[in-house]
């Protein structure tokens, strides 16, 4: 089924996306009051975080968390406290993206200036002293840290039963640790110059795949009292699907439409992201193709012609075709895992639809 053929998008079932947005809005309103007490200098911080958290974002992680809970709790279950707990994962995502954009020197996110660029421009426009770039970097670090702190705060204050929170908190904590480990592995891979498919897959697994799908499912299931067997079944579905999702993201980072991705065409190439796609191209490249990869990847001034040249190398080496085959294989494995998982049937249907949407990429 094509992702755009769903009568109701799987992330909108039960009005979920709207409810997550409402929960985030209420939380951000409360935090705005806390920040306001620190003085007028916090006004740009409140505005930037509200814009980043509330304006945009697919709510994929809260969606998997909620449906992980529903799959165990049953088709008649519903609980706004669980929606609030699931919504807290969006603050983890905000933290990761703010820091990731800074580390990658990205100019935009979701079609708007990245947070560090926003504060760099604020420094320039107001005529403050010192380096605008340093100010923007410092602001992005602090705002990303604040979102990470808020993630924990929102989860703990969600109103979910204390026993359920205690059961889910270790999984919530390990998820956050894995994200940071993945971020470091990504920085390390770029410093090492990339080139290893195995290392690139490890970065993908820890930086994105686990915290996008597998761990949100685990957290939701644990909130509903799932046992270890259920969590393992969720891993059989969530981990390969998370990897397929990230591989699709990597393809879109090179070949995607800027109108859909919110980033300039070929931006991942300018940032020098050492993805599985590029590692495969490097393994298969001849001397001339290898020179193009070595010279052009990571060039912040890469022209449209350079992007076109690199796209041709990726296609001609067969790297793109292999990644597409990997996505299909991983999606098949995920659905096979879901087929035998002990989940409620209504949730199984939504999780099947989410797998399709994540791999053809409407989420």
C-alpha cells in the first residue's frame, strides 16, 4: 500500500498527532513562564524553542511509543497521561537535532535557519560584541541541553502511574544514552574519514534506528506492563525498521526534494555525512570515482554541478540500488517480526502501516 493511500495517516489515528502537539504546547507554555522569570534576555530562547518544538516535526517517536503502549494495553485503552509521556520523546528529538545541526554546521532545518544560525543572526542584528558564530554555537549547545532536560521532566510529570513509570524509566534512560553514543560515533566516523560500511551501519543503528522506533516501542510497551518476551518481539520489528527508515533518510539526503526534506539538495554531501550509502559507493568506486568522492564530499561550497557528479557516482557504483535493496529486505524482516509479535490486532494494523510509511517515506 502506498503511504499516501491510507484513509487516515497512521500517525493521525486516534487524533494522535494533534494530541501530542497539544501536550507539547501545554508543556512549553509552562516552561515559558519559568524562563520569563530569568529576565527579558530569555525571550529569544523561548521563541526559538517554541518554534523548533511546536512548528514542524512528524511526531514519529511519540507515535511508536503510543502504539507500543496500545499494542499491549489493548484496543479499548486510551490515556492522555500516556500521550504526554510519549510526547516527551519529541524533546529528545529536538535536543538531538539542535546539537546535530551545530556539529554538522547545517544552515537550515525544516526549511528554516538552524538554531545556531538563528542566534548567530540575532547577535549580528543587535550589534553585540564578540563573535556571532561563537554566540550561536553556545546558544545551540545550551538550548539542546535544555530540551534534553525537559524531556526527562515531561516524562516524569506526565501523570502516568508511578509503577508504570518505574518500569519504563530504565528503557527511557538507555535510549538517551544510546543517542549520545551514536552522535559521538558519527563525529568519530567523520574524523576517521569514513569508508567502512560496518562502522556506518553501527552509527546508523545507535544514532537513529534505535531511538526512532525500537526504544520508543519499548518505552510504550513497558508503560503497559510488557514482559521481556514482548520487548524482544518489538526489537525484531523495530530495529530493522529503524535501520530501513534511516537508510531512506540517507537516500533523501542526497536525492530528495528540498520542498519535502526542508534542506537544500545535496546538503548531506556538503556536510560530509559518512552514511552507508557513501560507504558503499566508496567500496565500489574506480579510481576516477574515488577521486570525486574524496574531493567533493564535505565541501561546504559544493555546487549543484558537484552534487550532480556525486549523485552519478553513487548511482553508477550500484550503491543506490544496493541501499534500496537493503531497505526492502529490512522492511520485510520488520514485518515478519511484527507478524508473530504478541500485540493487539488494531495496533498491529497501525504498526504495519507505519512500516510502509517509514520506508516509502511519508513520515
